[in-house]
C-alpha cells in the first residue's frame, strides 16, 4: 500500500479513537482518486483482519439516483462487512459504538455460491443467492458532519457502521425483488417508504455491479457472504433512545433500538 493510503487510513481511524469526526480526506487532498480511496479502505480492513476479525460480506452504497446526483457520481460504491458489525434482530446498540448514525431499510442477499466478475448478470446473482432477508443498515461516518464526497465515503469503508438482519428467508425465485415495498419506522412513526426498484432498478443488478467491480481488485464474492444491496429510501438520523423498524413486503420485519 502507498504511504498516502496508510496516512489517510490512520486519519480516519483517529475518529474512532477520539469519538468524533475528522476532516474530510478530499479537503486535505482534493486530487485523491477513487482508486486511491479504495486503497485507503483496504488498509483499514487489513488492519481489522490482523486483529482477528472476519469479512462476512459486503455492502453497496449510492445505489439511488438521488444519492448519485447529490455526490455528483454515476456509479455506486462498496464496503466490507465484518463479523462484529452484525446486531441481533430486535437488539440494542450502545450509542458508544457509533458516531453519527443514520438508518436505512434494505434487502440483504445471502449467497450459496461464489460470484466471480467481470461479466456477472442479475440472473446469475439470483441463481447464486440462497435467500434474501429484510435488513437495517446503520450507516456511519468518520468524517465530521457527513461532509463527504465520493472518495471520502469510499475510503471510510462506504460509511459502514452496523447492520441487522430480520424477517424470514425467502428464495429469490419466490419474490419479485424490484416490486418489494418497504416502510421505515422511527419510534412508531413512518419515516419513509421505498421499493426494490429504487436500487438501480433491481437489487440483483446492484449485486451484479458489485461482483464485477470487485473483479478489478481481485476480490470474489463468496458463498455464505451477506450482501446489503442498497437503500430503498432515504437514511434517517438516529439518536439515543430511538427505536427503528422496517417492514418489507413478503420478507417480514426487522428492528433495532439505540441505547438511551
């Protein structure tokens, strides 16, 4: 890894150590490239692996047109899911584990066989998927006040935080994923609604994009991995004491509480 990648990885890690966000990488180095940002991400992932953590899946971000337009990009991004990021359905998250969390409703894919780019199709994704589940992703940012550009969120493991899987396993063949509706609740109040088609038209297309993008880095999606396929509606800010739940058509409910 380059000295730049190591330096910026340490910069982001300081947010975790200090418990508060740091200056955006793009403010320090406006010329940092997307490829360099992924190298920063990998430095910190490698560091976590050396501490004994395991990669259990991936997450896809920026799958909605609205978010892509906001960050002035024309492609999603991805991050790694580690084994200590998963929270039990209905569980409680100590607020000390997060910095500035936001919650999204998503469809999670669990693979039954590997997906190897660079020409994976949505149909191949469905054939390689064991089942899908409703999920809550708790996105978080090590960058102060979420003042991020694409390179900032990529370097920061695609703003990954935690995630919750719920509902009941459903085979992809038994459901029309683009038509799956979602309702996200905060403290019993509806925050927003969404549909599977909000994620690049079809969540399976998102997973295919991921498999093909990872090929550029020599990475393969593995059987057993969890893939968070992208938000179905806007992320909602979370504060201590908040209770979030999401209901997804045919997939059931998933929920989590932030410690008050």
